[in-house]
């Protein structure tokens, strides 16, 4: 009987850009719809979040590589919950968290919608960076966050999606206060609060 070969997952590395883990590299698997937030965008986002992330309880929804989780913890977030549905991405995040010897990091394998529908935890900062192939995930997630009151009163939501799909969020303008918005190539990223 022929021996089964293990399929090796291709990967590449990205680095944490600031804080106590600055320069540390993490492995990112090459998987469809997994696109880590670029250094340039992360630098801008965490400049926006400079003080709010310190001692914050954060949710990294659609964690993917969990680079936003690792950046937040590197910059002194109190605690981060990362939610990732993909088994392969989840395993890669586990390995990276172990390599970094992270404390105050909880990794959950679940769909974000299921997690948001069942959690009772309230967050200071929420990162919403779903696969670009499914922009409705942002709308569904925002509605759950608002309905279930999962964001602290002055909490912040970071949203990253393709620029054309960002227009879909106009229907939520009566619920969301847009604080900052930038575009880098086809990526639109923004910071918002719930009204």
C-alpha cells in the first residue's frame, strides 16, 4: 500500500512593526482569502489607536494571520480574543502565539457571526477584517455588535474591506460614526464608533 504523503502548507513571514514584540516574525500560511494587513496600513491604524489600545480588551474578528492581535498585544493591550474559522489558519495562529509566548491571548475557532451571537464579553476595540470575497460579513457583524451591545460606550471599531464594497456600509450611517478613513490601493480602512 502506498504511503500517504503529508501535504505541506506554503507560508511566508510578516513582522510585528512596533512595541515589545517589534521585529518578531510570524508565519502566515498561503491560503485563499487570507491577506494580512500590510505594514503601511497597520502603522496608520495603530497610530490612530495609539492610546486607546493600551490596556484595552480587543476582539480580532476574522483573525486570519492574527497580525492585528499580535500588534495590539505588542502595544500593551490588556487582552485580545482572536476568532478564526479556518482550521489551518487557526493552527498557524496557535503556533505563532506559542512562539511569541503570549499571555492574555485567547484563540477561538468559530465563525465570527456565531461568536458574536453567543459572547457576553464587551470590547474596547474590535477589528473587522473579513475576506474580501464576502463583504456581507462586515454588515452582519456590525449589526450583531450593535444589537448585542458588544462595544464599550467610547469603543472603537476598525474596518478593512475592498474600496468598492465599502459603499455597502452606507446603509449603516445612521448607526455608525466614521472617525477616520483611508484608502491604499484597493483596500479601504476606517475607524468608527457606534452612535
